[in-house]
C-alpha cells in the first residue's frame, strides 16, 4: 500500500507518461514547435518530480533501500542529461529523428525506473516512517510537485498528459 505522498508520485508517473505520448506524437508529425513545447514541459515536470523524490522521499528511505535509491539517482541523472541533449538538438535545428531516438531511450529506461519505484521503493514510506510522519511527507511532496518554473503558466503546468 502506498502512502498519500507516494501515491501522488505514482500518479505523477501516469501524467508524465501521458505527456511523453504527446511528445512522441508531435515528433511523429514532424512538428518542431509542438515537439519543443512538449519536450520542454516534460523536462521541467520530470525535474520537479525528481526534486521531490531527492529532497523529501529518498532521504527518509536510505536505510531501507540505499542501493536501489542510488540506481534511481543514476537514472535521474541519465534522464536529465538526455533531455538536455534533446532540447539542444531541437534548438540547433537538427533532425527530429535524433530527438526521437533520445526520447525513445528515455521512455524505455523510464518505464523500468518507474516500475522499480512503484513496486520496490514507494511502499517503503508506510513501513519506514511513523504514521505521524506520513502526512508531513505527503504535504512536502505535493508542495514540491506544484513548484513550476516561471516560463510555464499554471494552466500548462496543470495538464495531466
């Protein structure tokens, strides 16, 4: 069973997956502007999601899942580096096929990554933390996920895939 906070993170995985599909559709259509917009939003939302995990969830669970968390952190670094590369590729006017390849690599690794989080890590919050600590964790995670870079409107940020 997931805590309210980790369920929020799992729900965010679903929203990010929907946004990934929108990005891939824009890339398939060859729509550079829409591809850039979706890629930029996906990058920002994934960065905020990762920040919530790094700042609030992972520190609570290090004793119970340290090795797994280190692998998840390595994945997070991979995602951010690859997304930065994809942004640079679009900005430089290169072929969208290169961006498609990058996005496909991210999607494949992200699917496994999310599965590991949802099945091996998120449930640890309910067994590692005291019941009194769970609402605070949930509030911190929710607050973190709502922080958006100023370049995004509240409406665009609220899109759920």
